[in-house]
C-alpha cells in the first residue's frame, strides 16, 4: 500500500499509539482509585452502599469502541456493564451518588479519550 511523502500513515499510527498509551495510563489510575474506594467502602462500618442501575448512552460510533468502553467499566471495581444494545450501556454501580454524576465521570474520563481514538 502506497503512502504519501508527508508520512500521513506514520503520523496517524503514532497518534493512535499515543492515545492508546494515555488510555492505558488513565485506566491504571482509575483502577487504583476504584480499588481504594471499594476497600474503604467494604471495610467501613456501617456498610453504606448506594447501588444503582445506570443507563448510559454513548456517543461512540464503532461497536469495537463501545465494547472497549464496556470492558473498561467492568474491569473497574464496583462497576459492571451488564448490557450493550446499540449505543446504550446498562451499568450497575455498587456505590453511586447519582446517575448524572456517574455518566459525567464516564464521559469525561473514558469516553472522551475513546472518541479521540475513533477520530485519529
């Protein structure tokens, strides 16, 4: 496959690799924070959990990106993606103050980076 002299292919690959590394670093931080939060929640007395079901409508276009979002959510302690139909993810959160707060956090952290990866 022929590439132009400007190296568009190389720049695009480097951009995607950079975004992938950012996603990996972000997930590592989120994983650490979620583990600490869940440990504090479980070890605290009295046990104060606020479980809820959250309906999250994603702006991601590809099924691969939507699936990756669901996997990242499920791998984070205290959350589980239970269903993915089209652009709707059904998420169970063990301790969420509100649906809106959870949606904003997912959008700002994971979805925004995955959207940038789709555009790269």
